[in-house]
């Protein structure tokens, strides 16, 4: 089945199997490997994308459900010249990455949070990250990265 969607601002098409997830289509058919495949149950957050501007676990969305819709991915966050997004840079600078498997979903969740609320409380931050599991880095460094990104995005 031919699926057409706008990914990171660019219209793309792929011939996807009817039962294929959006995550599989992004990774296998479109070569966008930033979003990770971990639990396949929507529990870990590693595959988080924006679907029409709302966070979604791409492993739970059928590719066909994304037809003619807007999808934003971790792959589209960096600038055209490879400059990292401030949230990505904050994760690196804070040491909030180890294996990196959960990092794409966390970066997308933090970016979404800071776009909606430039100065979130600690509780709002923890709630926004509650759908993302990290088994290596630990959440202290991740929360440090959120605070750093918040400061950097608030600077002129």
C-alpha cells in the first residue's frame, strides 16, 4: 500500500506493508533511523514522534494511519548544516546519554515540553518524561539536561 506523509516538512512516499507500523516505515522504508524500536508496546518512549503536532509512540501507529499526515522525528531536529538542536546539545553537555537508545524519544519529549512550556516546574518535567524509560544513564543527568536546555532556549 502506498503511504504518503509529510516527514520533517518534506512529503515522502513509501510502499508499506498493510500491517506495518509507522516506526517500521520510518526506519525501514524511509531510512530515518533516529527513532528506536525497543518495546513495541508503547511503554518505553524510544520511538516517540510528533503526529500532527502531538507526541505519539510510532510503534503503535499503523503506517496507513499516518497517510496524508504530518510527522516530526528526531531526525528533523538538527539544523540543515548538522547543527544540533539546543535540546540535543544539552543532553550531550550534561552527560545525559550512555547507550543512546532512549535518547531520541527523550529529546523529542523534552523539545515538545519546552515548546509548550518554556519554564516547566520539576513536577511538569517529570510528568512529561514519564512515558520514557532509561536503563543506563539515570534520570538525574536527564533532568540536568532539561534544565540546561531550558536556560539555553531562554537566552536571546
